[in-house]
């Protein structure tokens, strides 16, 4: 499947798409995995796959339409993605606006995605809403066209345009995909335009265009449907026939044959990026489509060239020449063609000619020296865990079954393809290198900061892209809900009104075991034997909060360095040892902790923890690696100066907490603080790692006795003192009511951050605030989202939240809005917050209670969610049954309790406003809000 930004919440199982390492196994050790399912076809041609999984009382539904941007026509691009958006609006038998509101209110989640070859719609709901989701899903699929109005069409155009502004126009390197597609594929090729399409095409779309697209491609015979979860097969068959059986088959959609391309020359292009701070080089070679035999060897080739510290491109670019912090190479196969990509984002000021020379040298080294047997063995060993990780939740199972069925005709194709990878030989890898890479033509892009064109590849030609000019609000951008469509309902043999809820599912809290070791480390575990996997996380209190003054980023840099080898293993040797076990281990740092996270096959837990112990007790402190990581950190810190969202988030925290509080400084520091950090500083900070401040969280196919036994060596050998967290004072001036503005010239959107310092997660009132916020900004059913996106079309999303923090967290409202809608958006938010408490009703109370209680039925399904539950218990000293207690707290909250919480913690007059956008067009506008406006630079300094 084509990986694309238009699938924000979707990760279909792709071989080698995960960073998790997998185990080296023998035939005797490997358990053959099979995903049981039942498949049938309705009379209208809809193919249906059912999978039973009663682990949790939830159901996942996924529908794939075999239509993506590859079915569009020049001049009408972006229609597949646009139609996905339109489908979430109204349909004949579902109340207006209910599609986006109802599912979260049932305790479920829903989304969709479009890529070059297809469109997917998916939901997960508690089992009591099972028939309801079939009702709403089938109505969207087969009964929405009559409800589409011109007003709805124009409103959704604004939403999609905002999505493009946020993800392409206002993002560094956002135009690279467009440049590559226009030059790699000939005019008229289905991949020669981007998935999101051209905004002029979208703006010109008519009601008849939308209807024509629906009639041509949205027939039942052009789709696959998967239902996975706590279901009964025979009953589900009947329900599917009832709800989906009357949907029209649609015209036959002819299959597209592969359309690989061949380049007759190499093209080198450059683009001066308004937002980029670092130079980036990409080389894209045309290759083969999905399921082509060569695509599997190309996937492995990508891993061999850059996927480890022994890889030829890594050694040449990162280790030897020190031109960039990392390099990527990968095969990207789609239905009709494929691309092999080499991508390097260089350090600040690095000429891309030097990067290109290092790539050439790396490829030559690969040709000359090849790769070790262990490197290929490690990649093959990844397959077993990949299969298990790919089906660890019911939604992941649904994704895999539905995509494989629609595009390969076999719901288990991904699982079966693992045998192809396992049987690849050295000569297979070198053959595809010779066939598709060595001496072949490619498209090369140099995307460089706008003020440093000299960094581009010599003799590159300037690329052209269409860039929107956002001026004052045009008449076409003024949208409204409009009147409902008038139409005659499509006749049906069944009553298509909303079905009733089924019996409410019981929330089953996972059984948690606890223990403690003699060295002070506390253990928390959940045994889950569904899959032969184990996930773990070691949390050590401290992290960024213990960074010494003037050297913020030490905790983060130390954690990174601890990943780079041990006393007896180089960084490359450690990486290989972890990979050959089929495990992943990563040490990182957060605001309040150092964490060591990982996963492994259950049979390799002992060996994996031995490596973890070695990393904790015997870090290598390699000076070369330290210097490389420090340069990588500085490059990253420079790069984030290009990101308006990062600029907003960092400066919002700085405004609220001041420069002396850890929360007011990014966890990885600033350019100034990072420059001051030495290797000796890192070694000194290491003393803050103590088992007395440590909790070990483990979930998976392993019991308490096994965990305790495995940790016995670490218990004996790891000692340390009690760690005292410093008192953290918030020393900002009285800035409530101020509006701060940071200029990002020519920004197509304004990033808004609004809020105030509020409550620690340890505060009993924090949970009440979380509940009280649900109606305001808790997801797509919240008022912020519903008003700013659904009603007005100003944004792609708008939310509010209180983050989990040991010290006081900041209640935050955030959105990225169309530049010329900045003032109207601010006015809406200001009024909404002012009226939120006075307007909160008993109906809002009941809706909040229902939504949260039902959402908890699916809150702890995944391994990561269970790890999060254990982390909440240990980090915030919550009782083992804290979810039950919090639900009881919610059940007992009265309307007065909600209002009191809102009035105290969501008070508009206590809030600070921050806008990051185009000063030339927006500063004068935001001054009309009547706040005290103060200009800052991107570092937070007053101008």
C-alpha cells in the first residue's frame, strides 16, 4: 500500500514498516500463524470477511473501496480524497451531522484515509453499538448521495484546503512529493498528481462531479468489508445481508494493469522552501508494483543500505562524512508502479553536492563489499514478530484482512508473503540492485532553505509548484450549514431507522500483579497470552526535570547515548544483538522520567532483558558516538525552527512556565543549552538513574514468577541512592489576557495555542477537569471541532486537553486555522469558552458520562494501552482499580460539579493567547480581538 500523509491514523501491515526487531528462529521454534476468518460474497458483489476475537467487548469494521487518486482525471484531481471527506457528512437515514458526532458519543472511534490506490473507512465501537455501526456504515456507503448539497460541498472544500495548508503548504518539505510525482511519471499517468490533488481542481468541483464519481466507483462490487471482534458469525451474516445487501452493485470497474515507468534521463531539481531550515536530498528510482516478485527483494535492499549501523549508506553519510544524522532508503510499492527512495536531510549548511558524493561512495561500497550474513538473517528474523504485531488489535486485524482481500484477492496475503522474504538469497538482493539502481536514471530533488540556494546540487533546475495566495476571505470561503437536501428516500425492504443499543458490555479491568525487588525497583504486570509477545517499559523518575540549569537536554542526550553500545559491544554490535533476538529496545527521556521501552517474542524475554541490563549498568560512553549524537541534536533543534506548530508549542510553554521551570524548556533543550553539554556532563547525570526511583511495567505472554526470576541479576547488580525531585516554581508574570504574536512570513495557516497553567495529574481535581472538558474539545464530537471544522470550514481540527504531568499541566486549546480566518476563529473560541460554563446542561452531563464509560471498554485493548495503565498506577500512585474508582467519580458528578470545575479551571479571563502566522496579513486583524497584543520572535523574545 502506498504510504501517504492522507492516512493519519492508519497503519496497514506492510512488511518492514515497523521498527520493531524480530527473532532469529529455527523451523522448530517458529509457530505457524494463521488468522481465522470466514469469507462470503453478497448478491450485489460486496466481499465480506468475518473474524471472531472475544478478547475485548468491542467490534472493528473496515471498508476498502478500490478507488484512489489513480482513478482521477487530469483537471479533476483530489476527488477520491475529497469524496472520502464528503462521505462523513450526511446520509438518508442518519440524522444530519450524526456521522461525526454519534460514533464518539457511543464510546467509539472512526476515521478514513485515501491513498493512490484506495479509500478506507473504519470504526471501533463497544459491542453494544455493533448493529448501530452497521446501520451508519451502510448508510454512508449506499445512501448518502441524495443528501449532498451545494452548501455541504463548499464547506468540505474548505476543510480539505485546510488539510493541504496544514500538511503541505505550511510544512517544511511539504511540496517534495508533488515535485517528484510531476517529474517521475509522464503527464496523464495516474501517479503524476498527488493524492490531495490541486486546489484549483478542488475549488472547481461541482455537485454533478461528485455524483458522477460516486456512481462510477462507489458500488458494492468495488469494495471489501471486514468485521472483526466480539461477534457471532451466523448472526453477523444476517445483519450484513440486511444492512449492506441492498446497496447497488455499481458499474463494473475495470482493473488497472501495472504501469511502471522508465526514465530516459536523470532529472535534478531544486526548490527554495519557505519553511525548511536544513537541506534535503532525495533520489527516486522507478521500480515495480505491489506483489511483484522483485518488490520483496527491493524491500530488503532498502533495509540493507540504510537500516543499521553496518549499512553502507549509514557508514558513508553519517559515520564517515558526518553530513547528516541519518539516512533512509526504502521501497515504496503501489498498485501500478513502485519507487525506490534514498532520502537524506543534511546538517545545517551542508552542500547537497557533498551528500550526493557520499551516497555514490556508499553505493559503491555496497557493490564492492556486499553485506554480512547476519544482516540478512536479522532482516528475515523480523518477519515473525511483524506478523504478530500486525494483528495485535482487532482494528489491525481488520486492516490486514480487508486490504489484502481487496488488492490481492487473499485476506492472508501479507502473512503468506513472509515465506517469500524468508527464502530470499544474497543473489536476489544484488540482482534487484543491478536491475533498478546501479547506473539507472532517477529523479533527484534538492529542497533547501529559501535563503541558501547555493546548497542545492550543482546545475539543478528550479522546480515549479502552484502555491496558493491567502488574502482576505473570499466569498467562496464563507460557508455555512445550509438547508437540508430535499429528496425522495431510496426504498428499502427493511426499516433503516437507527437500531437500539444492545446489552451494555461490562468493563473488565485487566488483572494487575505487583511486586518489589530488594534494590527498590517496583514491578507491575499484566499477563496476556493471546500472542507470544511481551512489551515492557522501565520508568526512572527524573528525566528533563533534573537537567541542570543552562544545560537543558542532558537527560535526552544521555538517553540517546545509552542506546549506542555497551562496555563490551559497539553500537553496531548491540544493534545486531537486539535485532537477531527479534527484539526492540529504546532508551528515551521525557519531562519527568527516563524510560526504557521494548518488545520481544516471549521466548526471548530472558536474553532481551540481559541486553537491557547491560545497557543500564555498562554504558559505553563512546566519545565519537557522543559527538555524532550532539550534532544530530543540534541539527534537529535547528530543523524545528522551520515548523510553525513546533514554534507555537515551545513558546506557549515558555510563556506559561517561564525560563526557569523544566516545562518551560523543551525536553531536548535549545541550541544554546545543547551546545554547552559535554560528555562529562552526561556521565555525571547518569548518577540520577537509581532503581529506587524505578518502576518496571510488563505486559504479555509471561507470568510474574518468570519476570521476577529474569530480573534477579539486575536486582543484584543495580544499586543507587534515593532521588529527590527538585521543587519546581512557576515564576511567570501576570500574563493572563495577553495575546502574543509570532511572525512566520507567508504562512498559509495560523497556529493557535490558548490556555493556562492548571493541574497536576496527581491533583484529585485533574480527573474532574478531564471529564468537564469532554464536551468542549474531546475529539471530533467536541464543540471546537464541530464549530471550527464542520460548521465553518476554518480548520482541519480543533481540540482542548489537559496533559498528564507530575507538576501542574497546562490546559490547552489548539488549532491550525486558515490564515484569513484567524480573527473569526479567535472570536469563536473566546465566546465558546466564556459561555461554556453557563451553558453547560444536564444533557451534557449525561452525554459525557455515557461517552467516557463506553470508551473505556476499548481503552485497554492494545499492549501499549495496558503499559499505559501500569504507568498511570506507578507514576501517579493510583490504586490498581483506579479506572473503576474514576468511573465512580464520574457517575457521582452533578451538573453543579461540572459547572464548578469549568468556572475554576476553564476561565477565559485567565487564559493566554498565542498566534503563530503571517504578520503582514494577520497582525492587524488579531488586534481587533481587543487583547493586549505583544510581538515575539520565534525564540520567544519580545520585539
